[in-house]
């Protein structure tokens, strides 16, 4: 799976503070959300400056480049490609000139109707440098602002046109606007540190610069950060809420707090619930590092089965789902995970993982553990079977590639090659997170999507995959 992105926005009431370095460290803390490209835009009162590049945050920026990004207000972005291929033209922030100055935008999410909106804008004469839905939002905001130079009003009109997920930071000269979609699929939080006001995709970005987490940005809310701090709610209070359940299962760092829920605690709960639903007679509980470690600890604590590290992760290898061919993905698994034979040989293993998507990575991992001499392997998965595609910013696979889309648990067990296989139920997942099901997005699990979908889904998938 590929997840969305990470965004940061910082406004300082002290004009002597240059925020670029704080944005840099915040993006570093969000590096797990995107490793393809990074970028920062700042405004110094006269000029907006942007620097973007491919690779990790530390590769894109150096002290000289950060020194050039002067200004007391700015935004930042780290990217994984969900719409638009991995290339410099698709890196963010995007910017656009208009009669009132310059606008820059960074976006986390996926706009389902972006192709239709793009075609409409092109018919009006707008030119695009990228293939992303994020640039579509940038042009929409510029268009609406040109019609009526009030950014809150422009954001409202644009939000009425968008279908999908979006958390946005918008830099309009020296004003910073923050937007979360009415459904609240993507996380976004607000913090303060003295004269500095800050928003970010996860609270870990606040910790690294010593800012205090104040609250979450509410679904449908617009924050205007400048000399004052005002807000405006874009949607009626009865709009459905649907926070992404995968933030808790996999994507967010365990030391983050997402919509009031401690991610580490949720994953401990998942491990405990896995044991209650799928106990096993085994010698050791082993996590697939890193995201499954808290769940494995929870399973071990409640079961009394010792916790052990049977796999060592090579943290200098990118996530295996970015490899284009099946052979490369399988090779990448071996490069990324190496067994500790002494901890696995002759033992009955409970292997805890967060999810199974295609199943190919799981099969390769099971082969590694089997070759290390494990006597039995009991696989426990911290979320229910993924049966449908995500349209909101997780590029997991097409429906036909999902191993659980048309197979039951026993068929999947045989394909992967384990002695037993247990998935967490949807009911238990909801209980572990502590948010009612009607307030979670579980579309990839049960097809219950919180927004309308394109009329021709297959055509939509085909076109998007070629962008």
C-alpha cells in the first residue's frame, strides 16, 4: 500500500522568526507518510519562495536552501503518489499566480472527480504542469478567488465541487488557510508554541519542535491563521464523518494522536482483540516490523506467550509496494526483512501483521520464516480482509489484485501457506479504535464508502493508473 502524504503549515506572529527550519523538522517527523518528494513554500512579506525536490526531506534540503526560504509563514509537504506518477512536476507545494498575488497549496488526500474538474479548467484555458489532483485544487482556488477575492468564500465554493478526501494548507501571500474535508477522512491537527501557530497531518510533527497540541481541525473546518485565529465551519453538522481506519492500523506513527485516539493504545487493543478472537498454541509472538509491533505486544501480554523479535528490518529499503514487478517485490521483501534463525528454528510462531493486500508480500515473508526453520506459523492480521479498493488516498491495489476480494479465509490461508490464519473482525476493530463505525471509513473492508463514487469505476481506475 501507498499512503497519501504529509502536510505542515506554520504561521508566526513574530515576523523575525523564519519558519522554514521548523517546517523542515516537522516534515522529517512525517517522513513515513511520503518518501518520494518533499517541498516547502514561504512568504517573507514581499515574495513567495518555493523549493521542491525528489527524495527524502534530508536529501531535498540543506542549510543553504533553508536559509533562502525566508518568511514567518509557510507550508510543507512530503509525498507518495496516489494520483500522478512520481516525478518532480508532481511534487508539492503547487503555486499559481493571480491578480492578488501568489497562492501555494499542499494537499493530503485524493479527489475522486479530479479528472472531470481538470477537463473543465482546461476548457477555460488553465494550463497544468502536473498530472495530480492537488494542482486541480490549486487552479480551482485561484479561479474562485479571482471571481471574488475572499479566500474563505473561495474555499467554500471549491469544497462544494470536490468529491473525495482532502486536508489542505493554503498560503495566500502572508495568510495561511487550513482546510479539512467535511467527512474528515484525512487527519489534521492544530498546535501552538509561543507566537507560532501550526497544523500538521500528525501530532508527532508538533513534538519535534516542542509545540503543544491544542486540538484536531474539525471536519469541514477552515482555519485562517494570521494576526488573529478565526474559523469557519463549511458543512452542516449532520454531514457524515468517516475517519480513515487505516491511520490507526498502519499508516500513522504509533506515537501520534489521531482524532483524540492514541495510536499506540489502539494497536495494543488490536493485539489483545486478535488473541480473544483467534488464540493459538505457540511458543513465541513475532511482529512484522514496524507497524505491527504494538499489536504483537498486546497479543503477547494477554496470551502469556513470550514476545520475541524473529525478523530484523532493513530500514534503508523503501516500502515494497513501490516495486513495479512481482519479482522485484518478492526480492525487496528478502532485502527488507531478515530472519533471526535462532529465534524461529523449531518454534511455533504467532506472526502478527497489520494487513494483507495482494498477499504476495505475505507469501514471501512466510517463505523466509519457513526457511529459517519455524515448526508452525499462525498468522494474525490486525484488520479485517481488504475486499475493495480505496478511493481516498491509499493506492493499495485494484480490486482484482486484492487477495480477499473473491476468496474466503481458508483459501487465503492455503495460498499464503500458513498453519492458521485469523483476521480481526470489523466489530472488534471499531471497538479497538473507540470510534463508532458510522464515524469511520471502512470502504475498503465492506464497500461502505462515505462519498459518491464515479459512475464508471473501471474506467476511472484505468485512467488514473496511467497518469
